[in-house]
C-alpha cells in the first residue's frame, strides 16, 4: 500500500531518525518507502497532504502535534485516504482520545495490521476540526502560552499560560443550539468538541464520541479563584462539583454570539478573535488508522 509522511520538523528532535525508522518499519512489513513532505510556517500541512493524495498515497502518516493533524485532516476529509498518527506535539490529544500508540514501530504496526475507523469532524469558519474549537478563556490561555514554554514543559505549560488570563473579565453570550430559542449565559469559555479528553487526562464531556454524529458543547462559568479551584478539583477527581460550573449539551449545530470580540482557537491553534463562534458537525468524514 502506498503511504506518505507529512512531518512538522519543529515538533521532532531528529526528523531524519524518524524517516529512517518509518521506512524501516514499513520495509519489514513488505510495504514500499513512503513519500515524504515537510510542513512550513506558511503551510502547516494542507498543501503537503494534497500532494500526498495526488501522489497516490492510501495512508498519510502525520508526524506532529494536533495542529498538524488538523491541517492534514482538513484535506483528507471526505476522501478514502486514511490518516495515521505519529504523535510528536505538546498535547497529542487526538492520539490520546483515540487510544493511538506513540512509538514509531507500534504506529506503523497499527497501519499494517490494525483497523480503519470512520470519525466525524467539526466545521467552523470553513475549517474542519478533529478535537474542539472554543472562545474565551481556553483560547486566551493558548494565546498566552509561548511555544518555548510548550517545548520545555509539555502540556503543563498551558497551566502557566492560564494563570496569566484567569482574572480576565467574564463574557456575556447568547447560545443557539440546533436552531432552538437562544439561551443567555455569563461564561468564561464556551467549548465545542468532537472529542472529550483535555490536557492532563481531564475528561470534560465524559462519554463524548468522535463518531456519534454530534458535537458536545460546554459552557464553563466558574466564579472567582475559588470557583476555578473547585472546578479543577472536580474534573481531575471525576467527581461532580456542587454547584457544577459547567453546562453541557449535545447538538449538531451551535451558534455563540458574545457581547464583545473574544480570543478563539481551533484544535489548540489561535484564530482571529471575533464576537461569534459557529460550528457544525460533519458526520463520517475522516478515516483513521486505529489499533
């Protein structure tokens, strides 16, 4: 089977070592050497994935973080070409949510001997997302976390970034779910997720599934520092907070309008701030290689 690798060189210590290991593992399985593409600052994976498809790849390995996976998934959506993951980013939430292995040989074994799972994608502002999009504190936290911190500390760097924005003013939002009468809330962040697991193993949505044809929405509204601490403790311990500062919904479409422009993110990458966030589920859009 013809394969390709799209690698983000800033996410790996030794790209050449990865290349040798992937080619060797595929050769041991009797598969040809893959096509090889590197991302760049100007193109995080879109053009490289299109080139891989044009080159006849039936599986595209993505070696990078969740942002690189999103860029590749955006191009693989609706095709028969499967995505395989070689996790190399800070959070690697896509791999964690799907229970994917992390070692090169085990990743290749997943492609050679595993299965294909057809999952949903979300769509917001014309872009697909595999994990989640959001506006408010979560996006501000990611914006406030320098890349150098993430390289040095891994996902705990986001905690430090969050501390820089934890006292931001709450936002007033109007949320329309599946075209129903909008509800008004005061919140710190609104998350729209295709998968439920967050950094540090926190499972915000419990039973969110990436192939149920729905999106999960969380409206997060802790009150003050003590509210944040109680919510964090409840999430980590998986015990309900009282009162619970998180409302969750399961929908096909969601439209969030805020009283002012807010930071926004999509699969962990900051996007242009806006006073609106709209998302729709696109069921059964992406083939993924899984164990």
